[in-house]
């Protein structure tokens, strides 16, 4: 299993929206960055990801699971763009803010710290464990 981070603006698609989709999950559509798209093409069923609220909140609020591997993004006719489907897995007991992540030396190499604009990105197993612990949430 690999780990990822998915960023969303709460005003566009919130954690509560994701929870409400249940096991059906939702396409992680609208991504128009080649690097983020390529990361989605690497994802496999059962991979897990942090759900990160961007904008004002800037925090990890939950865990999602990949429930459909890369396929054409239904929001465009342009065949360059793919997406995966993700579903709710677990809420964080305590959200983990970007400030917490940036101030933790164990996370200084995390892509979120070095390239906070990338909307879909990999997370190492070590980073996964640290952030889950900070959020007082089981890692698996």
C-alpha cells in the first residue's frame, strides 16, 4: 500500500461532502497538473490518502481510500486528464495543521512542506505515521 495526500478547498469539496458520499466514493476530478495526474496514475485500489483542507483551514482532517484506479476525468473531453475515485475511510480525531507539519523536523522533507501548491502528492510511510500520531488517529 502507498500513501498520498489530496488537497481540496472546503468551499468546493469539503471533508463532510466526502463523508456523505460513503462507500460509493467520488471522482477526484478537475486536476489539471501533469505531476498530480501522474501520481494518480500510480495509485492502486486500497491505497490511502490524507484529505487536506486548503485555503483558510490548511489542515489534514481525514483519511480516504482509493476505490477506483486512474480513468478518464469525466469533467473534460481532453484525454490527457485522468483521475481516481476516493472514498471516506476515517476522520481525524484532531486535525493536523500545516503549521504543525512545518514545525515538526521529522516532516521537513515532506512534499507538502516543500511544494505546498501541488494538489495530489505522495506521502512516505514515515510521514504517514507521524501525521496520524499528531492527529491522534490510527494509521491503518
